[in-house]
């Protein structure tokens, strides 16, 4: 037992039943998640009540112990990395789904609930959280709020910021802020919860939230459609979004290199794909029945085939085949099997700027090294692209900054963001300083200093205030 755990147990004995403490011996058997150093602190606390979490934070403030909030550890930018001397504060046991209000279409949920668990619970009332992403089985609601997660449905419902009605969190002074508002319309002063959403654990530890729920329709049809560019894909999306009896459920674009290698890794047949196809749109729609959804999808594609230069396509004949289509897009770990340590990025641009950006990106990468190229794929309807650079030497430390510059050049100038949905964490430290908005950084620093003067909450991460 570590000295830290022993001291916490002695000082917070009254919370012993609600405060599970784990040392390095047990943490060694846990998966660290997406970053190997997430469990580096060697000590984790798992409170089961907000009050226990608040008591622990007060103790940490009194004893100058830095705190690293963690959810499902699915973050891709090192936002949950912890070090010796710090304490991991986990949401794992704050995992209750307290109430689903079908009339108001809201839910009160603990921060440690996984997205998939909430989706399954909401589906019983024919509802859905209105947000979806590939890591649904591990990603937790608290972590998704802290990083302002986006995902597949952001083009329609917005990102996590738009789904949160109320929030409860332990603030850096150990006080419990609880504003579990369950209504959409609130004009009663500054919206404090927005400070916590997207703050990556720098401003507090989220314990509970009230989320909006949306209608869920399982009557769907799914297709893979070859397109000549992003603008063609966007034209298809606009067509299907305009149909009154149809709901667009997904629109994911994969440029050819990504699709070919993903399919090759999964044994997926691409014989239907024409050789000159630049990209493939994965599109899914829902309607009153599967037959209506499929008919509308097929008819729409036929009507638009020549007008928008579609090159090839295949409509899923079964739910199993639709799942295989989605696996091509969502199971992107093949990239790191083929190209270990490939640097990856997550940018957003106005959708109309995508084609120019991707063409320019490839040219800029070639200027760094003629052997460099990139997998490009993402949520085309909202302009969010995921990019993984590959080629011999692409992971060399000496080329980190030139590759970053190739990726981020022009993004802010056209109204985009260097980080769309993955956050900043440790990996985007330089990008935050070089490509972030200076005025925004200054305000973030001032808020951090006011809320967390000892700089104990997720130190070393955004907003990078010196300790």
C-alpha cells in the first residue's frame, strides 16, 4: 500500500465505503487505454458519490496533490496522462443512469456511464443520446463532456456542448457545483456548465449531467457510394437531408487510400469500386420502414448518378452487411498495424473547403518528404477530417513540426480548427500555442488561475498555465 493511499484512508475514513483507492499493484493489471502513460501516477481513486469526490478534492488541495480526471481513457491526445506524485480521479463508479424522462426526452446520468450503456437504456424508450462515436463501448459521458466530443451525428445534433442541459461537478476548491437543469430554455445569467464542457479536466471533475435525448429509428438503409470529390458527397448529403420522409443518420467520407487499406485488412471485397474513384461516401438513412429507406436511398442515388459523377456504389442487403460497411470506417486501428507510430490529426473546416484543403495537404506533405502521404477520412457533413500521415520517417521527432505545419496550414484562416473533436491534451501543446486563438488562450489562462490557483487539476495540459 502506498503512503498516499494510507494517508487518504486515514484522513477520509468517513468516506471509506464511497471511496475506492487502488495502488500500482492492481493498476498494473489494467489496460491503460489509448496512451501507455495514462496510469503512470500509480494511484487511482474511484469515488461512488459526488460527496466523496468533493471530500477527496478538498484533501488534495490541502495537501497539494495534483489530480488527473479520467473516464474511459479513450482520448487520443494524452489528456489523461498521469505521472508519479499525481492522483488519478476516475469516474468509473459514478455509473448510474438515474432517470429517463420520455416526455421531456432527457436523462440524468453519472459521468462514468459509457455511451453504449446509455444508448441501450435510451433505446428501450425509442430514444438515443443524439451523439455517437466509434469508441462508444468505452467512452464515458463525463469524458465526452470534458472533451466536447463530436462524432457521427454532430452534423445533425451538434457536439456534446449542444446535448448537455445540466451539469454537476467538483470544482478545484472542492466545492460541489450542482446545476442539473432539465430544460432547454434558460436565460438566467452566465452558463457556468459551458466552462466545464471542453475544458479537458482543467476546471473541475464532472460527476453527473442532464442530457437531451433524440428520437431513434432502427429502420435504415446503408450504402457505399464512389464520388469524385467531397463536393459531390456534400451534394448527395444535401439531397437526402431535404427529403421530408427521410432522416440522414450518417455521412462518412473515406478517401481512396484509407478505404483500400481498411478493406484489405478486413478482407472486404472492393471489386465493385471503379479504379478512378477518388473517395467513397458511407451514407445511412432511416424512414418509416426498411423498405422505404432502401427505396429512397436507391432512387436518390439513381437520380443523382450522372449529375454528380458517381462512379460506383453498393447498397447493403442486410444488417450484417451494413455493419461491415461501418467497420470499414470506424475500425481505423489498421493504420497503426501498417504504420506504427503514424502521427494523427483531427481538424475541422467549412465543408466547402475540404477539397482544396486535402489537395493542398498532400502537396505540403510531399514538400516535407516526397515519400509522405496521408490517410484522410471523417465526418464530411460537418467538415471534420481525421488524418494519419505515413511514409518512411513520418514518425521521426525531427519532422514533427514540419508535418504539423503541413497539416494545420490554412485551417484557421478559412474558419476551421486545429482540433475538431479529440481535444488538446499533451499531443497538441505546440498546435495550441501556434495555431490557437491568442485571445482565447489568455482568457482560458485567466479562468484557470481564478478557479485553480494551485494548478492542481490536470496540470501540464490545456490551458498550460505554469505551476
